[in-house]
C-alpha cells in the first residue's frame, strides 16, 4: 500500500484497504520499532501521523516485491482472462458496497 500511495496516513490506508484500525496501528508500531517505517506528525492534522518506508523498509520491500508479484501471478494463472475480469468486477462491486456501508456508519 505504501508503495502505491507513498507517504500516507493510517486513516487513508484504512479507507483504501478496509483493514481494522487497531490491527493497523499495532502493525505500524511494530514496523516502526523494527526500523521498517518512519512516522512523523501530520502537518495537516497534528493529532495524526504520516507514515512511509524507512530506507531499510524500502530496501526490504524492493527485495520481496518480485516474490509477491510472482505469487500473485501464480494464483491468478488458474483463471482464464474472462474469469479474471469477472473476478475483478466482483471485487470492485464488493469494494463499492463496503464504501457505501462505511459512509452510512460515519
């Protein structure tokens, strides 16, 4: 997610992924303690923070990224092109509904 968004806030990651806020907070804290992320105060909202890869975290991500993409390709290889398109459409529908539900709850 950080690779796609660049520096971002935990709130944005939650919006984009639907991850649990508490779990994400613990993960960010753990990765920061391990030197993989850097967290700085958000100048737009001093109550929050902006996170990004540290140099060490970015280097690790660059190292494992090919493995991630290879695994993704392998998983999708069991589907035809038409099945993949259908799969993506269904995921998009579910994401749209999740966003509507979130908007109603907030």
